[in-house]
């Protein structure tokens, strides 16, 4: 009897921690299996766990998703395929830095090249400062990965106004997903020195904009991360302790 009770407790703990995940929906499985994804992206899948991440995000066919600061488009391609042809991904990226060489034109941002590919025609790039977030249609989801900490590094950036603009970009009931590298509490300068952020800071700032915290995913947690190294340090890169928070607009 004791062994049965112990087994039940272990299973319940695992379920509550999100350690056991049901098979991802077909749209997510297909997005991860997309043959159009570059090798550089798929090489990161073991560390970034895209199926589990998209499952937690809850992306479904036909949704309107805003991805903030998409970088090279790792998640953009996945989101594009997951929402399907009836869905839309607004990829909001900052204006590129002009070329330092007057003889050379400013390079075309990676996200514009991606959106020009016929296979990802539902991706709509929007060049805008993060401080002036606006999208043509209210979104079901706003998603950003490994970027929130960098907003803290922009001089005089108004985080309260930014999070309120995210709130306004969502439909009622829409969700805001923040994925970032974990910093230990205490030093606010780690956003710049280590490119990390204390999850408690994120939660406090986002809730102050009117969002309701829903839940956290531990799928990218790494207790072995010492939390004292820059995320680009070769000894920890792609294996940092990361959190994913989901917030809901009432």
C-alpha cells in the first residue's frame, strides 16, 4: 500500500511540474518537421525543445501571433507553420543599424528575407521600435524569446509603456509569453553584463500592465547553470537555465 501511495505521489508531482507532456498537436509536430527549416535551426532543437515550447504557448491553426524581435527567425518559421495558411505571424523587428561603410547598403534583415519565401507567406514583417508596438489586427498571442532582458538595456526605455502596448495589441483573453534566461535576484545590471533577468522582475512588470499570471513552464530549466556567466559563454551557451511565463489579458 505504501509503495502504491508513493508511486501516486511521484506521478502527481511530475504532472504538476509539467514533466509529462501529452503528444503535441498535429500542427506543432508538422511545424517542427518542416523541411524548409535551415540546418542551423534544427541543430538547436535538442536544446530549445520547440515542440514542447509551442505546446506550452498553445499556438493553434488560424491564430494571429505577434513575435517580438524575431532575430534570425528560429521561432518565426515554426509559428508560421503552426498557425497555417489561415493564420498570421506579425514579426515585429527593430530598424536595422545602418552600415558603417557608406559604400555598402544596409543589409536586408533576416526576417524580411524569410517573409519573402513563398513557404512563409503568412509572415508579415513590421519594422518598428519596441516602444511603439502596434499591429494591424488584435492578436491571440504575443511571444518573445530571449529578448525581454535586452529591453532593459535600451537607454530611457519605458518598460511600463511597452508592456501596456503588448496588452493593447492582444484580444481579450489573449496571452503574452515571455521566454528568457534566468538571473539570480539582486543585481539589476545582469541584463547588460550577463544578458539574463530575474523572473520575478518580469512577472512584476508584466502584471503591472494588467496581465494575469497563468503558469510557468520548466521545460528549459537547468539547475546546473551557475547563473554567473554571460549567456554567450561557450561553457553555457544554449544550455542556460531558462523560464517561460504565460500571462493572460482579462
